[in-house]
């Protein structure tokens, strides 16, 4: 939980801040002059909650968390530590995989909530400091568009993404073959596969739940 | 007692074990000799159920390991300690945590009792006061000793040693050989040692099984192996002794 959750907060906050800022700046850039500036607040909150933060968080954590899990379990496999666990009458799947998948399911939504908050704040900073939109206008737009279901949808995505990334990572690491080269290949495979899977899952969830 | 009967195992197209047969008597050390890559380590993993044979049977105290379900395998593994070739210490845990992991999971012992067990196990293997060290700070010989301490923590009936002296200098290897003998004499443990180190084999072994190309060339006592007229056995023994004498001088 600490490795997947707490240790990931800094990177999620960093990404969230910049995602929010760039969304605000680029939204303002694309608006015609006759469109009220408050729309920027609406665009930021909708984009961040529904799509940007869940997806960006998943992509970043596919690399950080997914690669770490695969490398860790893969190294344990090639150095016979998993065999040693089984020889000590442990169920290696329950001991190694279940806690990691559960941590992913629990912590990814929490990280997305953190990221949402920071991204919206970042959006306001970007809107005010760069796009020269009054804060009151931004907040008005934000409030008028905010729906609870948007935030809940993002959290549901987080649950699915957390399960997907950790279980794919665990699978690749647990069944690695071929020494250190195999660990490297498995780690790369995890990052690529989880990124692709997340994108497809994102579309499926949006189609089904919205 | 362990009875290994007509064991076959292949990986893809590569048959590593082709009809291996021999017995392991209680309270003795049986050494499985053979060249590197000859399937000896695979045999140890088959005995403890980490792998399943393609054919044949391995009976431990009368029960065939190959037909056991997961629950029975778990129960079987309490009878065994396993010293892996690289010791396979859990590198995210200290020495003490490595040794006590199985005790914490499988017993209801209090912390004081667990701490005493850790100290006792380390004392038996000739290491004291290293409980707080991480595996990465240990030498190769120390890792093997800690691996052995972990293997005996649950007081097993059998210990399996996978190349226990490989990669060690002669003095350290002799220390490991001494420990293997002490496991038998002090703790009454039945051991199977898989090795290509002929010198260590003759120091620790009571009975021997010589493997070549996945088959059992010969089984017997030290004297029977050393005086064998079997051409392949003689070839293997002589070439191994020559190589080791060259290294020792």
C-alpha cells in the first residue's frame, strides 16, 4: 500500500498540476472571443474528472508501479526466492500477488482523487496566471459544470485501472523465464501491455457507464 | 525414506531425466553426483513438488509426491528444508526475518521464542549476531549458512542441498561440508546433496547416485563408487578428481 499509494503521490501531484494548467491554457487558446471565459473552468473540471486524471495517472503508474512489481517478482523468480517461499510451505500467489492487486484496487482511486484536486487547482493557476482569466470566472464555470457522477466515474476507472495494471504486472513477473534478460523483457512487456489495455478499458468504461 | 522410481522429466524437447531410480535411506546423506546441466537440481525440485515428473513416482514416507494435491504438498513441505544453490534469501528482509518467516506464519510462537530460535539456528551454522544484516551485505559463504539456518528453522526431517559448495573457496566449502555432516550427526536429519564437487561429495556422502545423460549410472556406498569398474563412472570420477586436484594445488 505504501509503495503503490504513498510513494506515488508526488508523481501524481506533479502530473496533475501540469495536466490542469495545460488544459486551462489550451482551452482558453481555443475559445472564440465571444465565448464566456467561465467556460474554461467548465472544460477543466469535466476533462480532468472524466478523462485526463484517471488516464494520465494510469499511464504514469503503469510505468512506475507496473514496472516495479514485474521487476521485483521477476527477480524473485530467477533467483529462486519464489521457489524458496513454496519450499517453506507458503502459497506464493497469496503471499506475493494478492496484496499487490488489492493495494492497486484500493490506492489507485485514492491517487486519482488527489490528482483531481491538484489538477483543478493547477487549472485555476494556469487560467489566472497564463490565460488571464479571473479566478471568479473560472470558479463559476467549474461550479456550473461539476457533477458528482463525473468524479465517481473517475474513481471507478481508477479501480479498474489499478486492478489491471497490478494483475498484469504480477503475471508477467511471476512467470518470467530466462534470467535477467527475461526480467527486462517482462518489465517492458508490462508497461506496453498495461498502457494499451488501459486505453481500451477507458473506452469500454466510457461507453458502458456514460 | 524417499523412493525415487523411474523418474522422467523433459522441458520442451530436452529430456533431462530419463528413468532415474534410487532410494534415500533415513538418517543418511545421499549424494547425487553428475555433470553440470545433468538434471540434478530438477530432481530436488521434483522431490519437494515444485515440479511434476512426466512419468515415474517419488515416494516420501510411503506417499507419492507426484499425485499429491496442493494441500498435501504444503503438508509435505513441512518435512523438508531446502538450501538453494544461491541460497535464495529474501533480499527485502533481514537475516532474522528470513529465518523467522516460516516460524511466524506456521507457528503460534511468541516473539521471545522466535528470537531464541533465530539465535539457535544461527549458532548451529556458525554465525552469531547477524540477525539485523541484510542479505546483500553477506558473503557467499555466509548466505549459504543463513540459507541453511532458514532451512532448519522448522526442524525438518529432510534437507535438500542444491550445489551447496559451488562458487565458494575451499576453506568455506569445507565449512559447509562440516555443517552438512553435523546436520546428520547432531540433528539426525536425512539429507540429499546434489553436487558436481567430487571432493565435497566424498566428505559428506554415505550413499551415492551417479547420474549421466539423465540416467542412473550407479548407486552405492563411497567405497563401491570409488572402486567401481563401470567405465562411465570411472571416467566421471577420475576427470572430476583431476580437475579438483588441479584447482586445489
